[in-house]
């Protein structure tokens, strides 16, 4: 049985803090400018990329459906899935893996690799960040570090409702639980606000579209709340609707969304 370390709460708090800080740096850096470090020399890949402020659905040759988040890249090697049923991700995406072939589906990132015979999962693993998260919504998955660890190379078996928190800088990977409903809404393209405080609503939008949001203007406006259901809306459509109802203007730049009251 894997032993849990007594410093786990401190380490998990550190992971979350580093994810937030690294996320801000990633947004500030703009779009990807270099290919994934995991690409094999001489191997040909088809690359799928999602543009800024949008989400992109891709159906692979084995019927796996991938929903890419903003600024994410998916690399599919030539010969997939007959030669190898493996892909590479730099970014954030939902995967709906279908049991169409005998071999398991394998996803590689620079921090985690995931194998699954079938199931739905969400993963965020950016090569410019030290942290990664993976949520299993349905089915089964086996998750391990994609690099050699001097302290712990044990893999984890996940069931629906379980997740992985990882950080390469401190060489940590831990299994936790999460609420299925919120992740299921994301998978269905549904963003729900129920009298949600504006800062929390904007944080959801940041996660949803992979963008950074900056607020300018009256501090009293921060106390406003948001209600509504958005289904597969673009970033611009969502901002236009919220701007009309709450009372703000917005500007979308290459690096961020600026909201002004």
C-alpha cells in the first residue's frame, strides 16, 4: 500500500499556489512558440491547435473525441492508431476514449502519462508550467509520472470522481477526489452561474477559455453576482451578454481580456 506523507496538506497547498502563479506567467507569455519537448525526432505528427478564446473538438481515427481548450496543442503520430495508440498534449483538454481497439489509449504530457481502455477525463498539463491536474469523469485510468523520479515512481489507478494533482518541481503526484457535476458541465459545453460572485465567475471563464481576465474601474462593482447558463458560447458572445447585464465594457487582446466598469 502506498504510504501518504504527513506533509501532504502543505505540499498540496504549494501545488495550488504554484499552479496559479505559473498560470499567470503562461498567459502573459502569449501563444505557444515552440513545439512539444516530447516529439520524437524523425516521427511525423499531425498537430491540432485551438485558437485563443475558443474550444475545438477533434475526432481521432480510433473514434476518441478530444475537446481542446484555448492555446492547447495535440500531436497525433503518423500511423495512429494501428501502429501506436498514443498521443501527446501540451495544454488542456477533455478526452472521451472509446474501447474501439484491443490496445489501451495512452496520453503523454511532460509530467504525466495516462492509459485508459475507455473513459472520460480532463487534463491540464502545460509544458511552461510545473503543475498538472487530471480529473476522471467516467471509466478507468492508470496514471503515472512521465519522467523518472528518485523518490516515487508508483502509478495510481483511478475511478470516476478521482483526480491527480502533480507538480514536477517538487516531484509530487497525489490522488484526490472531486465533485463530478462541475466537470460534467464543462464536458457538455455548459458554463453555469447561480448568483456567483463576479470574481468567481471570471475565474471560471479563465479556466474555461484559457485566458487571463483583468478588472479595471470601480471596486464596488466586484461585489456584483452573475446568474445564467451558457452553452458552447464564444468568449466574445459571453462577454457581450455579461457586459450588457452587469454593466461593463471589455477589450480582448492577444494576452488577456480587460474588463472596465
